[in-house]
C-alpha cells in the first residue's frame, strides 16, 4: 500500500504541511517495501484548481491513502472518485515520520 503525506520538505524528518494542494512536497511511503519517495508538488504555485491536479498526481503514482490535515471539497471529490482514502492527521508541528507511524498504528480517522 502507498500512502502520501504533504510535506514542507523532501525528507521524512520535515514537517507535515497542513495544506494538501499547495504543499511544496509529497512524500510517498510504501508500506510493503518501507521505502519513501519525495516528489516536488509542481502544482503548488498554480493560480487555481491545485487540489484536483494534486489528486491526479497521486492517482498517477498509485497512492492508496492520503494522510493530511485537511482537503478542500474539489480535491476530496477527486480523491474519492479515484479510490484514494483520505485520513485526517491533525498533529500540528509533527514530522512526516510521525504521520507514517500514526498511520501504521491505525490511529487516523477517515474524512
């Protein structure tokens, strides 16, 4: 399973970004291989429609779940239509590594 966490930087020790579509990076963690990949969010600076564009990027990457603080309505619709589960992670000031741990422990609720 692949999970994605919006991040302020390219490393799992960087902070989780509270935004989805405008986060500078997406960290994708594969629960089987235990590997992470960092991707620059090329849509972060776009004028509008960033949520659905970011959702399409995650679909293209084969992501199964998104772990985030919040998702806008258009992005949420696009994610759910693509079969991506949206899990809320509301621990302000936490690292991507902390978010991964919370996911693995099953401590997150679905949006």
